[in-house]
């Protein structure tokens, strides 16, 4: 079977980004022919050379379309349009696939997949990584009401035209079903994590990292990921400064890059408890998560963000580090049901600082929550299992008349 994959952002474990599709493509290429239509956005950002850029057996066609989190709305829209145009053109040139896997975000990538599927008369499967256009609309990126209506109409049309839909969280699945899409057309496919990479975060590796970073005898709070507008970095900075005044043996590590990097640089300059860590390759982040006593998974208090499926949540639990989440959706229910973390309201630094002070003063509670999270990761978040489900969906989509 020939699978064509439309994904604007291809990464591998050498990149400072999640490599979900690297793992999934590797599984698919062992059984089927795979053609990936993507961009070269992340290839120059490789921090190591430990992994091949492509899994064995994957053919890549890539456009030179730059993109970064710091871009403004207009520049992002241009990048989205450039990739969509490229993917549409290349999708009509490649050997006819049996099924197309269209991965959003952005929504324009899924649009290109749908157009090629229609023109070549093949089925396509829609992976929903974020709720678009609900997310950019909520963030104020699409203020024009007519543009909003057109984007929502496009979104629903894409759901209807897809043979099957793969939302990345239960709340995304509920949202899509609420638009009138039948439940049998939906399969929740969690973002997940790479348990083989997590296993490399051994006691020795973590001890060496702690010594290298001068963190002996200190408790560590980690935020790892994009410093984006949606991630509510001002609340974390305010909470860090409140906590530092009462608990001087605590260090906050902020690992990543993005829009609010200047804010964090200024905070680190005035508060010794705040430390910025350069972006790390995917295969190395697990040692940092295991080094931490607790990881924070923060977002603005917008209902659309409650549905998201953050990689940092899965990666932290995979190494036995409990999490604090600010979402009020499925992640809240997850950590409360499995007792693998805690919930604090978004945008309330005092509440976050008080919660952290409480959990950090109870090492046994931290250990129990970490162990519970690691068990959940092993049974529900393994990308090998997730990949097997996605492959089954693609195979069934190709075979269904």
C-alpha cells in the first residue's frame, strides 16, 4: 500500500521538538510505501546527528518554507499558504497513493490533503492536532467575522470529506462529534510518547546531568516546550518569583524557545531561582524531565485550549515525574483520576506557587504521583501502540469502498 503523508513540520529526535510522526512513520514504512510531503523548517535546527533525518523506507519531498513561533499573524499565514500550494502541486505529481494522511496544524495542510484526495479519487484520513480555526480565533488572530465563518465552514467540510478522523484528545473528539460527525468516523489518537527514548533517562544519566547543572541538593520545577502566547509564561514567571521568596532551595528550569523568550530572559536576570535552558534534542529531554521533581503544563484559561494534547504531559509522566496542569479539560480529569499530578487554575500565579510549595514539601506524595503517572504512560501513551492503531485506520480507509 502507498501512503502519502501531508505534514508541514517534519522533525526527528535530533530536533528540539516532539517527534511523534517520526516514530509513526518508521512503523508504517516497515509495512508500506510512504511518501512524506513536508517542509525543511526543522532540518537546519537539528542539535545532534544521532538519528537519520528520515526513518528507513520513507521518501520525502520538502519545500523550503521558513516558520517559527515568533512570527506574526501575517507571516505565519504566508508560510501556511506556501506549504499548501506546494503540497497540492506535489501531491498531484507523485505516484497515486492508496490513502492520504493529512495532518493539521495548520488547517491548510489538511486542506491540501483533501484536495489531492478529491482530484485523485483516493480516501484521506484527517489527523487533528489542534482545534483550528477555534484556536487562532480565540487568540485573536482572525478578528474578521466573515473570515471566521469561512474558516469554520472549511473545517466542517474537511471533517465531512475525510474517510476517518484522528483527534489527539478525547475533548477534540467530543468537539468534532458535536459538529454532527458520526462517532464511528472518529478514533481518538493521543499524542503519546516514545518509551524507548524515555528508558535512556537512567539514574546515571540523571545524576550526571544534576552535577553538570549544579543542582545538587536543590528541588527542580521544569517547564519544557514552546514559550508561546498560549502557554501563559507571565503566570509562571510570577509564580516562580513568589515561590523563590519563600523557598530558596527551589530552581525553575525553563527549557525551550518562542515568543516570550525576552520575558523569561529578563526574569532570569533578576531572579536567581529562574534559569533558562537552551532547547534540547528530543532524545535528551527525558533526562531533564526525570531530573525534575515536578513539571508544569500551563496554558491560558481559554476553553479551546482545554482540548489540547501537550507532548510535555506525556514525556514527564513517562519518566515518573508528576505534572501540574492548568487546563480544565481532559488533562485535569486524567491527573485527578490517576493521581499522577495536580490541577491549578490558569492565570493565577499565587495559587500555582502555593500548590508547588505544598507538593514539594511532601516527597512521598511526589513519588507516589510519579509512579502512578509512569504506569499510565506505559499502558496508554506508548507510541508503538498508538502507531498500530493509526496504521489500522489507514489500512481500513484504503480498503473501504
